[in-house]
C-alpha cells in the first residue's frame, strides 16, 4: 500500500482548488508578452492597493524580522464594528477563517449545508474536516434559503451562506437572511461570507455584525482582498461571539497574518477616498460590461459583486479563444456552470479589450 493511501478517504476525495490562471502562466503557454495580457479572472481590484496601504507597507518593511502583532488591526476592526476585540479572528485571507470554522465545528459523522453554485472553498473546508456536504439546489443560480433550511439534518453543524454569492453574484435581501437565522437551530453555526459586501449599494447594506448578539451561532467573514486591493497580502477576518471566536483562535495558526498585511489593512481601513473611487469604478464598469454583453446578445446573471457571470454555450471553447487573445477570465464548469464564464470588472480599457476579444471569440 502506497503512502498516499494512508491518507483518510475524505482527504483523497477532495478536488484541489483551481485558481484563476496567472498572467505569467499564460505568457509562458502562449508566448504573449506579460504587458499585453489582461487578467479579469480573480475578482481583484484593478486600481491595486490604496496609496495609504502602500505607504504603510513600505514603512513596515523595516520590521519584517519580527513576528507580527495582530493587536492594532483587531482593535481597529473592533472599534469600527462595535464588537469587542475578543470577537475578532484574523485570517490569512477570509479562506483561512472559513477553514477555521470548519475545523471547529465539523468532523467525520457531521454534515454542512451549502448551496449549489456556491464558493468552492465551502466543500473543500467541509471535506477536509471529514464532514459530509449537503448541497441544496439553487434558485435562479442563487441560494434558496428554504431549501437550505430543509436540508439541515440532526448531524448538521455548519451552514455556509455567501452574500453576495461567488461566482454568480446573486444577493439575498438581509431581512430574508435574518429570518433564516431565526429558523436555524441554535446549535448549528451559520457562516455568512460577506467578501463582496463592500460593492453593495449603501441602501442594501445592513450591520450584520450587530446580529451576533442575537444569534451567537452566527459567524460573519470578510476580506481585504477585494475592494481594498490586498489579495496578494492575504488578510481577512471573522466576527463571532466571544465563545466561538475563542474556539477559532485555538485552531488558528500562530502569526497567520504577516506584518505587511496587518499594516496595509490598518491603513486601508481609513483610505475612504480610495474606497469610494474603487466602488465608483466598479459601478461604472458593471454598466459597461452589462451593456456590452447585451449588445452581443448574451445572457448574464445580475451581479452585486465586482464581476459578471454570463452564458456563452461552450464555455471551455470560448475561454480558450479568449486566452489566445491574451484575455484571462474564469471558466466555472467546476461550479456546475459549464456554459458560463465569469469576468471581473476591470479598468474601462480592460473591459473594452475583453468585450472586443469576446466578440471575436464568438465568431
């Protein structure tokens, strides 16, 4: 018997996460110069990081020989949220805190509920803990909360909800989410993944962190990878009851968020001008892409994030034609959507380049 067969069956059953294709990889494969490639595959901020965050990183370089101190970022997040510092858990990106939640509450013999077409990390985190994935059918490509509630079994210990959802962009009105929370057994953790909530119109936003006092089984996760432009530095966080946060910190890797990421996140929180510019660029880019897709006669899923998922028929073939033109988008067959592609909203010129390449790819 080989050494790999000594791994538990539930680990060997996992399909590894496939990220968006890096620019350098496409350059090697196609022989296209790096500066001629447009990457719109990974929902990154096309403006980069905030100027304040960049300055903070440069200053923090002087202390990289020291292990990081998470206090300043935790204190800043607690102050802005009205929570205590004991309720904040930092992660190496929000994926890290999602994994912590799974390790705290899931194990062989337990299950987790998630939606069809939801974020790929939910089944990864569930299966790596040895638990069973219970996938509720989607409605119009989005979460069906009634179906998810019906899927909860006595052995269910986690429910995963993404709002807005990746990769479809669907948004659940918050009154519906709160009603769902009220219906879930108190011994089932509900993880509300809000990686894209910064792109919601202000009128749609709700202080979900304030719900934790009413629902101690609620865990809210957020990230600095999207509107803050810090995807490469890997920093996110969870907000939870003190008891749940304590358990998550017990399984958290020591020093899981580095000095540079902490400094950038603290500074980025206060760069309101940059955040407003990023929000406005995304709004205008969404209008540009949706108009272009309609002009090409393509259906799209209305999105509340910084990306649009659209239907093309043979997604793999169209994606390959885009790659040959130096345009990287995201095929999402692994999400049960083989006839769709997801495109991140970029700069105006990048969006135009994508639409021109797509028109050519469809011919």
